[in-house]
C-alpha cells in the first residue's frame, strides 16, 4: 500500500485504494462495449475479427497503462468511436483501399501525433483551429456513426429514389435492435453506470432466448496474439500513403484524434479537480499515451485510439489517480479470454447497433457551444456536421468546413482573426478536393 501511495499520490489527491479500484471497475463497465463493437465495425472492411479483437485490447491496455503509470490520470485510452467507422466504411470501404494500406495511414498519423506530442507545435495546432470547427467535427462524427447504427440495425435501409427510407420494423433483427435501443435509452435516463454495456447484455440475453444468438464455440478460450505488423513495413506504409493520395485521410485521423483526446482529457481532469491554473500537468505524457497506443494499435490492426469520455464515470465514482487507469487496463486484459463469446455477439448487429446510435446522440451535445447567431461561425460547423454522414467521409466534412470558415470570416471583416495555419489547411484541402483522390 505504501508503494501505491507513493506512486500515485493517493493521499494528496484525497483518495484510497478501494475507491480507485471501484472507479476503475466503473470506467471499465462503461467502455467495455468497444471490445465488441470495434471488431464488428472493422470486420466490415475485411479485417479478421480475432485480429481486431486482440488489437483493440492490446492498444487499450498500452495506452491506458501509459496514462496511469506515467501521466497519473484516471483516464482510459481505447480505439475511438467514429474513427473506426470512418476507417471501415469510407477509407477501406467505399474507397476500395486495402485495409493494410489504411492501417498504414493510421500508423503515419500516429507517428505524426507522437512527434507533435513531443513538441510545442501541438499547442499552436490546437489554437489554430477555432472552437466552432472542433464542435462541428464532433457533431458530424456523431451523426456519422449514428447513421451507421441505424443502417446496420435495419431501422434505415436504402431506397432507389430517396437514397434511404424506413426499414421493416417487423423484421426480427430490427425489432430486437429497437428494443435494445429503448432499454439502453432508459438506462441512460436512470443514470445507470455502464448503460451501454448493460443495454447490450439485455439485448444479447433476449436474442439468446429467441434462438437468434448461439455460443457454439463456448464463452472462454486462451487468447492468441495477433499478427504483429498488418502492413509490410513502416516505410511501405509511408509509400502507400503517397501512392494512394491518402493525405487528407492521415490529416483527418491526426486532427480528430488530437482534438478529441485533448478535449476529453481536459474535461475529465477538470472534473477530477486536477487542473492547475487552467493547465494540465504532465500533458505531454498524457498525449504520448494516446499517440503511442494509436501507433502500436495500427501495427496490430485497429483504428486510432482516443481518450474516453466514459472515464468521467470513474471520476464520479471517486477516481483521482492513475491507479484507476491501471485497474481498467487489468480488466481489459481479463476480457481477452472471452473471444468466443464476443465473436458470437459480433454475428448479430442488432446487439451493438443501439450503442452506435446512443453514442452518436451523445456527441451532438457539442452543438450547444456553437454561436448560431453568427453565421460566419455557424455555417462552417453546420457544413461539417451535415456532410460527414451524407458523404460517409470525415475527411470531406473537415475539408469543406476548413475551406468555408476562413473565407466567410474574411468577408465578414474578421479575416485577421483567422490563424495563418488555418489558411494553409484551407489551401491544402482545396487542392485535395479538386485534384487528388479523396475519401
């Protein structure tokens, strides 16, 4: 106990070991759904399920342990929702990019994020992007993954003239998804910790009772290590990015991960009372936790990682130190032994689709921070949020918003308030949209 006290400064932060363990369990229950959802989403791009399952766990463990041991924050790291859908349905989906090449793009973005984490340029980059664009990106990703959840569940289906329409709500899988969505929403209203996870448990139990879910391979097995490098080599990853013109994809992975992680970490640290004079101590190690996890995760076979806002549930339960994160990592290691059960669940999208829809709705909360009374600020954010789901491309949404914002600010007489880097981004995105392949 003395060693834990010294390592994590438990007494100085007004906490103790039992409280930190409880906080870690709480955070784990609220985010363990990613072990099920992430392999399901990435398998849509042809990535082997078992590869993604273990890569998800290992990337989560690496990032969360780094966060706990070196940054000493009660924040968990795992593959981010939205980025996994973008990877599967846009980059390696409709664009036809092989998934090993797409993982190469994630790797390049992770290395760039790693370099940014070691320099002060990260602060300049964060300051360069106005808040309205950041909020628009978050909302757009939310709409994107919610639409995917509606589509996978059968609630929404394609239409030859209107593009999409209401699906057959009497279909067994669709009805099951609707029931799961209702239960999950009620659990959220009742503020039940781990509402997403328990919503999936309920839906799975109903599916099992109806014979729609079977565990022919059992529940538990000895985990097998994934292939260490899903692409040929780091240098080949860089070459593939250039060859396929994936510059906007790399930039999108980098930008969203950087802003999402930074915003989440600051929010959770503020909730825990760990900010000092408005700044976050040991922010470099906190960013390194995510950048290292993203880089290693790309090698193993998963999409970019991010700090999880679900960490706030652990903070609400009393978590104040990195010991909470260490407990979360330990529980994810244990989850590696349940691959057969997760694989069975993966065969029925109705179980996980409600989680995508609910998470998407939660991400729309960022829209309340946009100044809707100022058109030059509101329209670029609206453009981002609208075009991401309609084009199935986070990169395209970001590009259109980044081009529109400085132009509208210029004509509104506020052009001098635009950071020079934003003008550079706008020019690069314009070239990308007009002359280079994009996804």
